[in-house]
C-alpha cells in the first residue's frame, strides 16, 4: 500500500487514539510504501503522540527506504491557528 507521509501520520495518530496496540500499528505499517520522504521530526512527533517502540522501529526503516524520495510537504497548521502573513 502506497501512502504519503501525511496519510501515514494520520493513520498512526488515529490508531493511537483508538488504542490499537503498538504491535498492531507496527504490523499494519510494515507493508506501507511511502510516496515522499519521512523525516526524523515526523517520527519524533509520532513517538510523542504515543507511537510505541515497535512502531518507531518500522518508522525508522521507512525513513531509510524513503530517503531518496521528494521531501514531504509540511503538515497543516493545527486547527484554530492563524495562517502566517
């Protein structure tokens, strides 16, 4: 399955909120192919959001595999924040 970094992030954050286990999330994303580059900041953000060690391990592998891809667009601003002028 091919996902963008934004889609991967949304999937993982949703899975964390639905209280899926670390193993369930890692097993799901293990078969993902990314369409853009995953970076350290995104992995750190997901870990802070609750991604466990198995998920982070798979994310690190995806980071390596996606290193030659185009940079992912920045995530959208949080709801309620003002756009830059």
